[in-house]
C-alpha cells in the first residue's frame, strides 16, 4: 500500500488460509481486505499476488497531506454501492 488517502487502508488483520484450485493444488495464502472493498490474496511464501493487482491513479486528499500518484487495486473487489 502506498501513502494513501483516508479510507484506502486495511480494516483488519490479514487471514492465513490454504487455497485449492480445480486440480487440487494447494497454495498457502494470506487474505486481507481494505475499507474500499478490495480483497488482496497473496502467496504466504513468496508474497506474490495470487489474484492480480493493478494500479490506478489516486484520488484527492485532505489539505496539507499528499497521496501517492498511484494506488493498488485488487482483481477481487466489492465496491460499496452508492444508491
């Protein structure tokens, strides 16, 4: 996570788990989520993303603070609806 605007930070502790694919291959994983609805799933041994992670330009920030130019976004995302 880069220096982020408020609300992009993780909201809890990452959860260790074992993922199993359709060929019964098991991979040690670490799953964590953010307040924005991103769920990051990383290989516990290598730290590499299991679910792809891309970057997007960062949105504004509060006065007298700064934001990194880009922020990561997970391929597994559950954004809040704005009804």
